[in-house]
């Protein structure tokens, strides 16, 4: 794999490696440029079935965003990713999947309008953040936690404009949020206002409203409907 070889090899062809990475960023940005409306990124486990509560909630969330003329971006695979893209298609919206080459071959789901498979995680991460006006995060594992905490770090350090990070599933996230509020805050590893970077809900509709309201308040001069009018 490109990432493994790049990170493990002491002696590399620097020009070739830099060129490959630059080409991937260019290709990724070209796909991002096709997203012609506000977008939200949905994250969560690839391992859940279509009967799992996280799948059901992500599907509903994707549909509601699409019905408000938002694009839905996921990692393009199965589980929660499939659910978000499926909901977006059912809502008549734009469904985007930014996949990644993995040893076990994560296959793209069948609900994508825009699809691109990355070789490098870091290029893919940038292309999640670049078009997104918010992250909605469903139950998941290491990859999901990685996206969650990376987004919080980018906001905390001012590398991106503040945008909402919404966790869906109060029971699932409770222990993590308690630890953040107790251990990190008590030991002054974070500031009190850092806690405001996260919100949590059980309701897909509340997650949708949180993201859209933040966008409208920050961007009042760009009404949602304008994207359709401009496209026409």
C-alpha cells in the first residue's frame, strides 16, 4: 500500500512520492468542486447491518439533509456510510462517497452520485473537511473516533472555521463525553469552552437542524435555495 510504503521506507524517491501525493490532492479537489451545494459529512461504523439503530438513524439523517438540498458525504463504504448515502438518494439529493484503498478492500456502496477512491488517508481527510459545513457522527470504532477528534482539533486550533460536530446516540457516547468532561477538563487538558465544540442527540432531525442553523447564521447571505437557482 502507498501509505505503508511511504511511512516505512527510509529511502524514497522524493520527487515521485511528492508528485503522487500532489496528483491525489488535485484529483480529490476536482471531485470536491463537483459538489454544488452545502454539504455535510456523515461518519460511523462500516460493520453495522441495515437493521442496526445507527444505520436507521444515518439513513434518516441523509434523507432529511437531501430534502433540504444539502449534499451528503461519507466514506463511501458499507454500514453507516451506506445508510447516509442511501438516505441522500431517497431524499433526491447529491450523494458523495470518498472511499479508501484498504487491505480488505472496502467496497463502495451502490448509492453514490460522486465517487472517488483515495490511496492516502490524509488526502481523503482534507477532502472530507474542505466542502463540509458540519460533521454528524454515528456509533463507530477507531476510524470514526479519528474523524471526530481530528475535526475537533482543527476547530480548536483555528485551522478551520467553527462548524458543528454532532454525535448521534446518547447512550453510545455517554462514557466518552463523561471522560472528556471529567478527566480532560478537571486536569486542564482542555478549556471549558472546548466542551461547546460537541453536541449530542438521539434525534436525526435535531442533528440536521443543528448543522443547518449554524450554516445559515454564519452564511446568511447564501440562502440554501440559491444553489439550485445558480445551477439553473
